[in-house]
C-alpha cells in the first residue's frame, strides 16, 4: 500500500513537472523576453513565477490552457537525454541561459514528433514520458508577487476535475439562490441587471423631482453676498453634485446661490450674472473657480464672514 501511495504521488508530481515545462514554453510565446523567476512543483500542482510587467489577459490564459490541453490530447513524446554541456549548447543554443552547468547536462524535450521542439529545458526532475499522461491542465490563479513578477498557479488531471467540480458547485449554488436551473442563469442575471437599471433610473428621476420640490421649499436665507444660502439635505446627496447644481440653476435663474452640504464644501451658482458672482466670491476670499458660474472652495467658515 505504501509503495502504491508513493508511486501515485511520484506520478502526480511528474504530471505537474512536465506541465510546468509546457507552461513555460507557452509563456515564452507570449513574453519572448520573460524569465522563470521561481517555480514550485507539487503533486498535480504547479506554481510558476515569471518576469513580466503585465498580467495575462483572460483570453491569453484561455489560449494557454487550450494549447497545453491540445498537446496532452495529441500524445507528444517527452524525452530525457544526457548531453555534454558543449553538445547541448551546439544543438539548442537558444535554450540555454547564462547559468553555469556541470559538464554533463540533462536535457528534457517535448517534441512535436520529428518536426520541431515544443519545449526544451535543462532539468534534473522526473517527467512523464508522454504529454497525454498529464491528463488535463487548468490555470486556477494568477497574481502579482512583486512589481515585475507574476505568478501562475495551475493544476493537472485529478485536480482539474476537483476544480471543475468547485465551479459546478458554485454555479449550482447561484442557480439555487436565483431559483432557476443552471442553464437559465445567464438569462436570469440579464433580467435582474435590466430591472436594476430601470429601477435605478426611476429612483434617479424621483430624486430629481424631489429635489425640485425641495428646492422650492429650501428658499434659504440671504446674506450680503448671496441671494440664497441653501443647505442641501443629506438625503438628496445621492443625486449627485452636478445634477443638484443644474436643478438649482433652473430654479433660481439669475440669482446668486450658495449651496452647501455635509459632503461637498460650498458651491456658488448664478445665472447670467456671473461677473458679479465672481466678484462677490472674490471678496469672500475664494481662490479657486472652475467655471464662470460655479465656484467651489474649502473654507467652511465662509458663511460666518
Ligand atoms: Zn524541470
């Protein structure tokens, strides 16, 4: 039994190791200048760190998975050969880096039959003899580990099944939550999003109506600088600053306004009388204006001046 477990573990690691070589080769297609920064090979699990300034896109991840699963499907042989270092350099110069190796090196290749190499690496690890033994390949995670280092976590055959089961379970729980069969999930989500959007729109239009009514009531007080000093209630703030200013402008045509709320500081609005508003604003010591009719400033004591 112990031997059986050991052999099963060894094969799981071999699957992951050969898959790591294939992953490395696929990444080099996307990032020709990339380097392997670090890799960890466990049973049916590989964690591969590589140098890149950007992450892989969803499409690139899908393409890598498809490509490796295609290599698995088509039974490509994996060869492990010993060569003298010089011989190896002469044969596959491009595959070797600046590292120092012993006189005899172990070269692991995955070959596209006689035609070309899928992958070539100097490696002392044990490998499956054929890509089909990997069974299946899936990337389960991508993250950044440092500014220039990205990490990919991938799994091989038995773990791929587990991962797929996890996804299936998740979908089933979403379907359960939304009370529809899994096959109708996308339609249901589309419907919910549509409803959400139209609800949001009607909330917004109600808020604008409310704001308009409130503004009538919020006539405000006047002081020596402004015709109206209006306090906007917090309940109306979700309408958004721009819309509030727009509505206020419509209501108080050609009048100078001071709008204030708990969230934003103060805004000053006026109709056509922008010059005098500017003047008045300046006499109040305002330093920053970002349109002819609207000023915003941070001095919350302005009302007390
Ligand atoms: Zn290796």
